[in-house]
């Protein structure tokens, strides 16, 4: 059995550590923060009214079968899942509303809200989405993909290729299949799940809404951060050593192989195998400099500007997730990905408000308010944050959710905060932007340096909790037992 060092205790790092520990490897995880979870962050605010607890990372749990397999293969047990209906409530600029749901129930809701023609369009697109999902799952999401040649050499069926539409965009699919502009807007939003502009995001990202809307969405009682707690417990049960407050300065190389890590205090930790659960740009720019590789990763995905609001009282009819669309969605992507990037003047606003007594005091609400944003560096968020927070509250009010007279507190998190907390360059949530045909090819899990592997949302197969857990399964398989 090998001695393994894992750099980072995000979901990917903990998941791969649990798998390797269960396989009998000697595993140590080093995490620079004082707590585990990485981008699956948490924020606690004590007030006279009681304690507010916020998830500051993912707010929606999808593909629970992926987590179930992870826990089953490392010792059993599971998670406390709460199904969501609606999964998301969408408010469109014309005043209409559409609640998403799993399976054909969503098409039925489309028919009721937008008419039978819109529902028929969605069902036709959904048949195509099913083919994209099946092909992606079989060939891409569950297997190593190291290069364009590997992708090209797969045994694609012509029907699969037609569905995936190499060279096409997610925006193009919407315009081809959906006549209702509101459904096009809804489909465009799924590009942001990979930090991308829908006008440049590959058509194959149609698999993302399929994963959410075919298999459903869940919440974890107590917040999604409890996933990190469960993974940490599983690691400890499997004999994994997890060290927090221990930043890694560099990955050591002996000859041509990764040979361990050097901590920030200069301590050298030898290892047979190193697994980096860090943004691939951070790995190849800072931990193990490879300038040629790093240059390929400098096009950053979007970041997130977050308000954490403690509110007095309750909002009648508030969904767990609410999306408030702007009149000009393209202006949002022009601002984020334009030259120079700038804060979005009239942004899409995503509100998460868990009706869970474990995360809010009685008679109160805790809102996680997310706005897509350009990365830190492109915008100086330390300087812009307070003024932009007021702007976002004003936009909320203009769209029917004026909560300013109910505020107990308003905490602000920007891409600069995420960069500081997780060392993700620019605070880009998803690493490199998934644009063009190359957007399907994340950095591979097997590094060009023998003995080094990469896991997490910035590498294959991509971002989001289930894909990060699949990344861990792929890496554990490459290392072997």
C-alpha cells in the first residue's frame, strides 16, 4: 500500500482520501484552513435573536446516487436528504413565474404557465438531453479523459455525436429548440453552473439541466456543509489523518516523480503519491510550476458576489431557491467576460432561503443572495463590495423583494474572499471557463508528473458536488488498491 498526501480538504480531497483509506493506503490530508470543506463553505452569525448558519458554496444537492455509492463503498451510511419541490422558482422580467420539478412534471408546469407549444418544445429538447446525458455518463463523466485524442478515440455513435453537437453552443440549442424566450433564458442559466457564458458554452452542457431536472434536487438538513462533516467522519473511520491549519507551499519532486509536499513552515512530508485538491492553475502556477500548462488555464470562470442576510419575519410563499432574471441577460455576460470586466449593473439574482430551524432562529430567515461576478483582479472587489451590496439590495427591491426594512445584518462575500479562503485564483468558482469545444476538456486527473494526481471541480470531469465526487472516484481508480 502507498503513502499518499492529499493537498486540500475540499469535497474532492476528502472523498478521494476516504476511498484510498478504505483501500488500505496510508493517507494524510493537509488543509490550509482551520476547517474542512473548501468551497463547500459555511458562515455562522450570532445575533440576539439566535444563530444563523449559511452555506456559502453549493446550495443544491443533485445526483444523490453518486454520494450513495461513495458512502457505500467506504463503509455504508448516508446523508439526511430533503427533496425540493420546486427545485427552483424562476421569475421572468415579464412578471411570469415557473417552478421547476423533476421528470415530466416540469413539462406539465411549462404547459400550464406558457402553453402546450412551449411544453412540446421542451419535451423534444429533453429527449435530446437524455441522449447527451447517457453519452456523457458512459464516455466522459465516469472515466479518465486525458486529451482531445482520447475524446476523439471514443466509440461515439453517430446519434450521440449529433446530440452533443461538437462546435455548437448551449445558446444555439435553445434558439433551435425553444420558441419561448423565457425557456431560452432558463436554459442559458445552466451555463453558469460551469462558470461560462451560454453564448460560448458547449452544447454538451445540456447534460447539466438533465441531471438536475431528471433526477431531482435535494437539500441536506442542517445545510449542505454537513456533507463535509460526513466525509471527514468517514475519512477518520478509514484511518485517514486530516491536518487543518497546514498550508502546502510546494509539491516536491525527486527525479521525475512527485515525492511529497513541503508545508508553509518548511516541513518536508514524503509520499509515494500526491493528490492535489486545489485549482489546477494554483497547482501548475504555484505548487509545481509548469508555465506552459498554467498559461492554458488563465481564462477564469465567473465568480460570485454574495450577500448573507439575516431577516426579521417570514416571507409568504418563498421557495427554497428563487431566480430573478433581468431584462437583458446578455448584458450580464458582456460585463463579466468583456474587456475590461466590470460589475453587472442589472444582474440575475439567485436567492437561497432554507426553511430549516437548524439554520435560522424562529421567526427569522437567512438569505444567501448570489450574483454572478467577474473574478477578483478583473474587478477590485475589496473596493467595490459595499457599494455593490447596496445596488444588489436595490435590484432585489425593484423585483419585488424589498427586505431592507427587515435587515438584522448584511454580510458580504466577494471573489476576493473566495480567493483568500481557498487559493482559487481570482476567486473563480469553477477554475477555467468552459468555453468552446475545449470547454469539455478540463485538465486531466493524471498530471504529467508521475505520482501526481488532481481532483476537484477545476479538473475532469468538472464542477459541482456530484462531478467532484466522480473526480475522486476516477483518481482513486487510477491510483489503485
